[in-house]
């Protein structure tokens, strides 16, 4: 086997870190530069990201807007859980998300910062992640999104698209999403604008090209350095993450 034929996933950390830089630059050329500007208020980001699990962006946004029609956060806590579930019915699994959202709101209401998340701006990243992931229904992806998108903290959210593309290319071995957060962050620079642009463009690439089934390898700008393409050519199997 020649050096050129060695899969990325077997290469040392510094080479895979360089591969991620190349991916970021290549995806920028394809999708454009993405500035790190908050897309919505922190509480909106937090609750919407809970709603987004297994849900399209349009349905997530519709569910959030109908949820807010119930009133302020205190009113949502006080509402019958069945009413909250009905309000977020456009989201997948509303019966399980509704009580988690209410429990999260209770935990925030009773915390020193209340419904304001501004204290996360200056809290050590490790502590901020722990605070958020201790909330009911908040995992590492949701916590990382809030911290990066709203407060420009050096964390890297790994959703299903980011996970799929980075694994197929070979920047990390196949592993669960939670482990992938740690593995990728270890390779990435602690540069929030870099992390944000890479996340957003990987997500777009996963949606448009590197889909979970029948990826469009023929038009993929990453294929020249992709482990999956090197192994399978244009017949990359469906993703089973």
C-alpha cells in the first residue's frame, strides 16, 4: 500500500487536523464564508434545538412559534403538559419533548440566572457545558450550539450531518455523536469563527450532497480526500451511524 492510499482515519492527529482545515477551506469555496452572528436569542436557540431533534427546520420553527403562543416561560411551565405537547405537535415526539421542555424551564427559573443565559458568556467552557447538559432534554449538541452560536465559545456542535460527513471523509473513526464531539474538538483550533463556519458548511454539505443514503459523490468537492469514496467509489453505502 502506498502512502497515498493510506486512509485518513489511520493517519496521526496532526494530519487529520490539517484535513479539517482543508475541508473548511474547500467548503467555503463551495458554499461561501459564514460569519458568526447569533441567528436568534439564547432561550429561543435552546428550546428550538430541543424541538429540532428528528425534525425539519420548518416544523421546528412552527412548533416553537405555537409554543410561545401559550405565553411567557412561566405560563408554559404552568400549562398542562398535554397542551404543551399539542402546541409542539409539528415536532417529532412531542409527548416526550413537552415534559422535558417544562422541566428545563423549571430548572432555569430556579437557577441564579433565571431565564437569562448571559452568565454563560464568561463561565468556563467546561462548566457551561455541564450546566446546560444537566438540564432535562439538553445533550452535548444542544449545549454546544447555544454556546457557539450565541456566545462564540470554542465548542463544536456535532449533528447527524456533521457526524456523517466527518466520519465518511475519515477525520475521525466511526463512533457515537457524543464521542465525536470530543474527538473532533481535539483536532480543531479553539477559534469560534472557524468552528462556526465549518459546522454550518458541513451541515449544508450533508443536506445537499453527502446524504445518509445515495450520497452524490460525483459532485462532491471533498471526494478527492474522502475515505468512503476511496473505498467504495461512487457507491458509498447508506449511513448507519
